[in-house]
């Protein structure tokens, strides 16, 4: 079998396609993603103090994450439109300075639905939307910020069951 046929988003002739999920059973599905926006410590202090000209940047990034999850099929061509049950957004701080002295604002998003296909891309788009919004709202004071480690952390539901980054998990154990 050639490589194009191993990937579900390619037809037997190698053309991109939306996968037909009509025969798949519906199940509760969830996925969590994370990422970090690295910045100068003074930028993080301004976020904490709420002294950036654009206001409460975390509140805006929270809304952006939800909007990004809802609009995933508009951004990722072969994604199915899903009826999301919920999107959670949690921000944190990574205070360990990297080699350049930068600290970070971390985000973890979780998307949920009942459906016949997973919500990994919705969780990833939510995290990316939050981080890009933070960048946009803080760039006037710190253009050197960088987004790092945008990644899927875990997913549950469907035939493949549970998967968590960094561990082997048997189907049916736990959920995000």
C-alpha cells in the first residue's frame, strides 16, 4: 500500500478528501491541547497588572479560544463541522526563564462533543487562537514573543479510546 492510502484524508488516487464518518458510532469525545507564549518578564508583569493599552488580554484570549474552536472547519479544510458541547480555557504562568530570559503564559484548552469524529483539531485551534490573540494584544510592548509547544495533550472517545502525551493508556481509562 502506498503512503497516500495510509492517510485517511487521501483517496485511493492520492487526492485530498473529507473522511466519511457516517458509519462511525457517536460517542462522548474530548481533547485537550496546550501551548506557551514566551515573553519578556516585564510583559508578563503588565499582563498581571492589567496595564496594557488593549485591556484585559487574558479575557479576550479566552473568548478567542472558544471562537477558534467553533471555527475550526473554516480554518482546517478537511475538518468536519462539529456540534461542540463545551470549550474550557485555562491560563497559567511558566516563570522558569529560558536561555533568553523569557518567561511564559501557558494555555490549556479542552473541547468536548458527542459525535462520530474527534475534537483534537478544535482543542488545538482553541489553544492557537488564545496564544495568537495574546501575541496580538501584547506585540506593541514585546515583538520578540514566540509561541512554543502547541501540542495535543490527550484525547478520549471513539474507537481508539484514550491517548495521553507521554504515557501508554489502555482504552477506557480516564478522560480529559
